């Protein structure tokens, strides 16, 4: 005789919660940008340490990028939608943006809260709540800057939007996090 399982409200609720947690885990970004880093690359690493953490991937710096007094340079992997700002030989900021080659960002590169390029301003508000601060975009009349600071305000994330959608985002330490045009 087959055994019949009786579902109670408590059992169904538990099964539903387990399913929601499993789906959330499977939908989590593979590479989550936080103020501390992206994937294996951490803010504070040297370029050589970052390359080793990326499995030996070559990170190149632009020859046409003028150095500022802090010795700032931008490094990036060819074709990758990520760049690393380096000051005094240490990564101080990580940017995520559509690549010049494809105009796209890999969908698995998101902020730890699950938002990224293409997310809406409403998505940002849901993800960060009152911690999110908004200001006008300095160059885009249809855009905004949305900022989330870590405790103490020495590091955080900035999301740039245009027409209500995230176009790029970055994380890192101050003052580099607030630079508007590359190393300045």
C-alpha cells in the first residue's frame, strides 16, 4: 500500500521557503561587485596580484591616460566590461560598464544586491532603501548618480543612470570613487 503524504500549512510553507531560497541562490550574480572588490579581485591589490587572482589574465593600462599626481592609471582586460583604477600601485576602484567592443555587460556582473547595468532606478531603491543617496548626473540631463556608502563613508558604490536605467556602476575607496572623468 502506498504511503500518502499529508501537506499541512506548515509543511507547505517550509517547502515554499526552501524553493524561494534555492531560486535566489541560483539567480545570485556569479561576480558581485562590493566596495571591497569584484570576484577574486579585491580593492587594495596590486596589478600583479589582480592578474594572478584572475588566473593570469593580462590587464593592460591605456597609454593615452594622463597620470595624475597620485600615479593613477586605468587597467582593463580586452573585451571585459570591467576596469580597475590603480593609484600608488594599488587598486582603489572597480568600474562595470558596457564594453566599447559590444556595448554590453555580462549579465552575471552585478552589485551584491543584484542590481547592475539595465536595472531601473526603482530597482536601486528597492535594493538599498534609505541608504541610497541621489544627485543629478554631472553630464546627462536625463541621468542621476545613486550612491551607497559603507560605514564611515570612506568607500561605497555609485550607480550612474540615464532615462531611469543604470548605465554603469563602480565601487571603491574615496577619493577615487568620486572621480568623474577617469583619474580626475
